[in-house]
C-alpha cells in the first residue's frame, strides 16, 4: 500500500526518483503544473492523465528503450556530483519495485494505477482531480512550511 502511495506521490510531485532529476533545462523545480498534466484541457485531471505523465517520465529515463529502468539509467539522469545519492535512491527504488528480480524496473512492475492516492486527492470523489484538489495535495506533499502536519495515515 505504501509503495503505491509513494510512487504516485513521485509522479505527482514530478520529482521522479530523486530531486536531482531537474529537467533538461536545469530547473530546480520541475514539478508538472496542473496545466501540464491536464493534457485534454478540460480543467481536471483524470487517472489516465496522471498515468500518462508517469509513463512519459518512464520512457524518458529508459535510455535504451527496453521498457525497463536500470539503476544506471536512473543515475544517468542525475547531474554530476549527485550521482552517489541518485544511485542510492535508484537502488532503493529498484529493490522496492523489482518483482521479478532482474535488477530493473519495468513498467508493469510499477503500480501504474493512480489508485488509492488518486482517490485520496480526489476529495469530492468525482473521479477527477480539479485544480483545488491538486493544489491541496501539493501543499500536503510539499509540506515545506506546513510543518509537521500529520496528514493522514496510510494504513
Ligand atoms: Ca483533463
Ligand atoms: Ca524487474
Ligand atoms: Ca475531484
């Protein structure tokens, strides 16, 4: 359960496995905006839109396009000087998701469905995340100045 939530949080936060994944342009904050995620521009985010984003990131990291992410591919995204850290995270991530133990994460090993986390963000349960819900979730996850708010416990 926790893993799913974590991965979805990663997708939503757009920070991928490590904050070192700054986008190509070297921005420090590459969280996708609501507008970016809302690919069909209907003003809300569907599960499909959230998942598409995750798959796009996956594809981008999958340098040799074999449908799996190795630690090397993940680390390759990190800028020089941050590789150590990225490697630790990559290994942890692989340990967590690599079900068939081939040392790489394939798309189907990832909890692709936004699932529970999505439902939690979708506070009015209409199956879509609207902007207010998105912002609320971001605030909760970012939590920088929110301090120690003990959101809700994932069981
Ligand atoms: Ca949409
Ligand atoms: Ca695997
Ligand atoms: Ca909603």
